[in-house]
C-alpha cells in the first residue's frame, strides 16, 4: 500500500484526508484478509530491523502504518527487516542531493545517475527480501511510497491497496500545486517614476 506521511504543521484539510486514508487502508486490509488469508509478513520501506525493534522504529517513522502493522504482528505476523541499511542510506543521500539542487548540469546528471543506480539496488534488495521470506500460500503486506520500482517475483500475486481517500489526497495536492503556480510572485512594487 502507498505509504503516506503527515508532518507537524500539516494543513488541517490534508490531515483530515490523511486520517481517512489510513482508516480506509485498515478496512481494505481487513477485507482482503477475510477473503484471502491473514497477513503473515509485514514489510515497510526504511525499516532495517525486524520484530519488536523494527516496530519501535516504525512507530516513530509513521504512526499510522505502525498501527496497522502492530495489529497484524499481534495476530502472529512477522515484521521483516525490509531494507539494507547501507543501500537505504546511500539512496536517501543521493535523493537529498537532488532535492537541494544548486549544481551544474554535469554534476546534476552524475547525481541523478547515482540516485537511479542506488534506487535500482535498493529495490532489488527489497524484492529479494520478500522472495526469501514469503513462502507459498503466505500473505505479505508492503508499505512503500508511490512510484517505487520493486519488481515482485512472478510467483507472487500482488494486490494494490488504493482506497478512495488516496484519490482525494492526489486531487488536494494537484489543487494546491495549481493554486501556488497561479499566485503572482511577490517582489518589489513596480517603479512609477519621480513624484
């Protein structure tokens, strides 16, 4: 399922949609479990520890996904160490470099290539971890951000959890982005000449 975050100071209308999203995710998962089987493995991007230690990290990272994962683990699921620490840190560092910008075209191209390569390795590791730990007839649950490039093994059937609130959040983001683009830039008042 799509991993969404809400930081301190997030706009109230976003927070409302964010809460609705996670409630709908919980309902979706419960519905899938009633039709398929109970979740036996939980995977979460940015988590490099398994079991109780990983849950503690998840609680700080994203309390909403933690709540859903915790419920599954209390019913017998296992939280897997999903990421390789070095690969995840390298990938985040390259992403930070890209976000910061302020570099020449040549350097930006190199940083982009490094980011793409580290992303490929990171997502390959996540796919291997799932393949190594999820056995036949078991059900796994993966929390990961949109746009990920994890290529799941062919023998795994994947169900995407995308409740209606996700569309509402996308619409909210587009509307907010459009409103920001339409705002006139503030700057010095135009010169009108001497009085």
